[in-house]
C-alpha cells in the first residue's frame, strides 16, 4: 500500500495523516477562537492527535504494549489539565466576568 | 471502515472549529472523540478505545460541558478588536504545517517500509498485557501519575474555592 491507497485503506500513513490533520485543527481552534473553553477543547484535541499517532506506530510494530502505557500517562495528564484548566477559567470568570481570552490579556485589572 | 471513522473524527474537529455555539462545539468534539475510539478499535486496541470513551467523552467532556453551562457562556463574546493580520498569518501557518506534514508522511520511505513490514494485524491488546508492562517496567511513572492526579485535584479545589 502506498500513497493515496494507504490513506484510504488505513495503512500507517493514513493514521498519521489523520493525526496530523487533527493536530492542525486543534491548533487552529486554539489560535483562531477566543473563548477559553473552546481553546481548551482544542488542546484536548491536540493531545488526542498524539495518541492516534502513538497507537498507530504501536500497531505497526506488532502490538507494542509500551505505547499503551504512554497512552495511559497522556490520559492522566489530560485529566489533570482538564481539572486545573477549568478551575482557572472559573476563577477568571469570577474576577472579570468573561471567558474571552482577548479580555484577559493584562495581568492587572 | 477506516475512512468512515477518519471522516467522523475530522468532521467533528472541523465542526468544533467553526461552530458558533460553544455547547454544540463541545458535542462536535464528543463526535470526534468517538471517531478516534473507532480508529483505536481498527488499530487492534480495544482497551484504548474503551478508555477513550470512558475518560475523554465520559469524564473530561462532561466536565467541560458542566463548566460551560455553569458559566452560562453559550455564545462567543463579541471581539474587542479585530486582528485580521494575526488571524490570516495563523491560518497560513497552520495550512503550511498541515500540508507539509502530510507531504512528509507520504514521501517518507521509512514509514513505507514500516507499513509493509507491520501490515499483518497483531493480536488485540489486552488489559493483562497492559498491566504487566505498566507494573513491571513503569511502576515509578505510575506512582508519579497518581501523585500528579492528587495535586491536580487539590489545585482545582484551591483555585475554585472562594475563601480557602
């Protein structure tokens, strides 16, 4: 399987292309949207793109279990990030009554 | 099958990027996460697919949707100032990154060799295999992850509590 065929049939390249496009879409969400909650979702999407690439490589290396361990660690870090990030968004909303990242550009109120 | 799940994933992500309503964007992201779980099943990894659904769509996205509804910020606020140059530069950079990465993936001979040598579908990942690897080779990392989760929990409570 090579080239276009690999993408359509689900070869290694197909999964990597999906992972890269997911990462680009997550990055676009972080850069182009202003709502902090949406930017946060973009970060989650980028973490997921890394997971797709990791597990695709593991499958094509004969079902390597090491990748699953790293996947578990990435999930743990993503869960921590979700808890702390959302707490920060709530804190910002309490202080400035906004969830717009442009309105939270300054350190002083 | 692959192309179906890939399309669900990518269309969900595009929906999140373009959607005006934050809750609908969150639900688009849920669709994208389900698509990723489907990709994990195709990668002979049902454990990862189950974890994906439980942790991402079940825990993280529910938490995000709770916060959206709690803050009552369904719509994106009006822009204070338009930043057309920054926006177009970032769009161009992201497009260049995506196109460049896809081209690199398609041109790489190493990936092609790996795709051919690993084409046979391996045995499906089992919890037993994951557990052996986790507790035999990565015990310290496991403990550190537990500590990190505890610290995040304490931090989240400390950040959201009004008067500690």
